[in-house]
C-alpha cells in the first residue's frame, strides 16, 4: 500500500519508531479485518477487464484462489443478475427486497450475494467505544461474494460460536451486511461495551461495516414473517417472533428450533447470543472462521481505540464522500473522507485543537494495507504536534505495543513478512479453540505442546511470545521463549531445556498460565517468530520482557505464525489482580520507543 503523506509532522517521529519496531496487530477481528483469512477467495480482476459475475460463479470460482492484483473499480450500481440455468431459489427473493444495494445470483448449491458492504441505513452514530475505523465500500462481488448454502445439512456435531468463530461472519443479514460473532475477537460482547451503533454495527479493521448483533430493524423492509438473516450454514434467522406473530418456543442453545412450516431455523434475541448461537448445520471452520467467506480489503493500517470519543453523526456529504463527526473531551472533531475514481481514499482529520491533516491511501496489488517501512496510520494519535508549532499535546494513553492496536485481534503479525507456509499448531487445542484447563491457572498450568512447519530458509533461531490484549488495550504477555534452535520444530508439553525463558507480565520467569477471573472468553495469541540470527540478550531472565524480546528481534524477523486460543472463565467478575507497577523508564535503547505514561483508569465498560 502506498501511503502518500501530505503532511508529516515532527511529532509523528516517535510513533514511527514505535511502528517500525513493534509489529502491529492484525486487522479487525478477523485479521486485517475480521474477514481476513488465509483461506479466502479473491479473484484476479484487472480494473479494465470486466468478468461477468455469473461466469465466475459458474466456472468454478471457488477454486480460483489467486490474489487480487488490482482493486476493481466499484460500480455505483451492481450488475444485473444474469439468467441462471438453475431454478430461482426462494431465498433469492428475501435478499432482492434490498435491491439495488444487493444483487443475487445462484447455482445448484449456493445463493451468491453481492454488495459494496454499505447498508442503506445510517451507520456509526452512538458508538462510544470507537477504534477510529470508518465505513468504506468493499468489493463483495464476483468470486468475493457472500454465499449461502441453499440446502443446509444438519451437522453431526453442531458447534457453538461461543469463544469460536471469533473472526469473520457467522451470518449474513438480508441487506447483504455480514453479521459477526456477538463476541469480538477479544471475546467481549460487542453490544455490551459501546462498540456498536444504533443499528448493531460498526467498522472492522479493514474499515468494513458489519453487525455484531441481530439487525431487527431490517424486519420492516424484509417484510413481516420473513427472515432477517441467514446463518452461514444456510439456515434462516427470523426475528423475535414466528411468522404468525407468536413467541418462539423450545429454542435450543443456538436460538434455533424446528417447525413443520419452516424446518429448522434460528431466531434473533434481544440479549446474548442475539443471533444464531452456533451452527446447527455443517460449516467448515478454518483459522477461526467459517470458510470460505469474502474478504474485506483494508487500505490502511488498523487503528486503535480512541478513549473517550463518542460518534455523534455520520452522513454522506456528496457522491462517495462522507463525514463522521465525534466528540472528544467536549470538543467536536470529524473525519471527512472520499473514495475516488482512481481507487484512492482521501481522508481529512479535523482534530480540533490538534489541527487538521490530510492523508491519501492507495491499495496496492495483493496487499492488505500498509506494511513495515510505511508511515503510521492516520488518526489523531499519529499527530502529537499542534498545527502551528505549538507544543505537543500531552501524549495519549497508548500502549506502545499496540499503538496500532487490535480492534478485535491481538496478532503481532501485521507488519511482518508472512509466509502462508509457516504454520504454528498445537496438538492439544485447535485454532481459536478453548484452552484446555490443564494449560490454565485452573489446572496444572502446563505449557502447550506446539508444532510448526514451513519456516523460511535462513532461519537461525525461533522466538515464541504468548500475549493477550486486555479490554483497555494493554498487552499482557504470558510466555517468552527465545533462541530456540533452528533445528527444533516442536515443543513438548512442559518442554524444558529448549530455548531461553523470559519473564511474564507479572514478572515471573517462565510460563504464566492464563488465570483471568474476568467474565467471558478471552483470546490469547501464541506467535512464533522465525529469526535470521540468534538473539543477543544479556539481561537476566527476570528482566527479559515483551519489550526486550521485540526490540532484540528488530530487523531480523523472517516470518511469524500465530495460534490463537480462547480461555473462558465464568468468574464472579473479579478482574485479574493488577500487574506489577510499571517499571521505571529504561535508558532508551537505540531505536527504542518512548515508554508512555501508564494509562488513566479505564472508562470502558466491561
Ligand atoms: Zn466487529
Ligand atoms: Zn421459530
């Protein structure tokens, strides 16, 4: 991605160093976005070459897993659906109510739903826990369309979405907007923490708009008695009542039940799980999400939460031009942006007393947004100087490791060279799966057995970091192991004598098993780094923290691989005991980022 910075203030330099040093987190709960996945379909569609959607759909588009080489220009209106050789499924009519924002086509197996990812209702207003993302059009078209199975099959073992499927969509609303897990990637219930607008949606890390709760407001357009969504297993989701107007009875744990008229179907609910609480039908789970599903394409790095901001308005101020207004510290601020015909996106950040800046982003071929060696993302946090050489505003409470932080994620990979071949797995927990008790503070606190494959040639050592980003955006680390020899390809449970241990965020040497008493599911990410040299760390183990090891690896990371696991405790609401007091600021190392002041008490509801 090219980032053309029209304005680069000197106050951004410390942040540049931070970003250059610390790999950013991945995009929205789903990778670059919640929708990001390694297994997603995208098609090679040059902007000047129009491939009819029906051709792609019926020529085995599912098997074409090439990279998007150029962002095709998004049409203002979606193409008309072609004639199909297959009988029109009745599911099609449900989505067609939202035409022309939504276009459908089908084959014998699937209904394909194409949209630009923007609903006809307003968005964003009412969000009080905002990650600074804004709604940008997406290309959910052609081979990147949503698909709904037309003949859902009951699964032999239906799976809950609690603590699982935390990336990507679990359902598709009938207006073509994806519905994500009611839990965000950190395992929090989005609806409970101010992340959602009054329509139940917000934007992910690819600036992709999606819901995290049931879009009950669609019922009037969908028509009484019609579904408001389809789960990605193909079963329909009705509103709060049956088509007869009666209350649904005998719902299973997924909010579903069987009726003679409708067969198996889900219902929305006004509280958790809001939507289908699991999949009654068969779905393929891959990398923590239903696979395949469309990919949202980011044009810029994901941003971090802007503490205290409240979105007060959102409007289209012209063709492809938008204005998002928010309040921060009693000051009115705004983000104005437009999507341009040359496929760039221009932003103007009106940051009140911090001045106004402009940025233009261009998505580059096959890219998920900015990478290392690019300037930091736009946003108020990137500019710390006043507009006229005034003294810098006081530093915001940022987390230095997550200055780009996870909207919903926590991966350390974003800015790193990635190899699709480099894979980290555990024989005892699946990707995005629940961490067995044995590996937590409730059990023996054993270390996970791990296996990896596909390290790049030239790997001279590995380093392992397990971390979690708490709801206030603080990074906590649970396991640091470095200088694992390049010949090693696995760690046994409770592995000893391989590599060198660092300390946990609590200051204990070795593995700190997750022992959160906070309610809900939390995501912990194990990241394995393939490094081109052994690390030269001379500090005693107790001093080797997250910062130390990330700094030591700087410039030598060849690739990294993630394994996310989930730990759920149904505690009594007592949060983790506070971590040790922040260390006094160290002598700055070469290239070391400034250590920010400890954040003020959280104002984010849990
Ligand atoms: Zn989300
Ligand atoms: Zn029902």
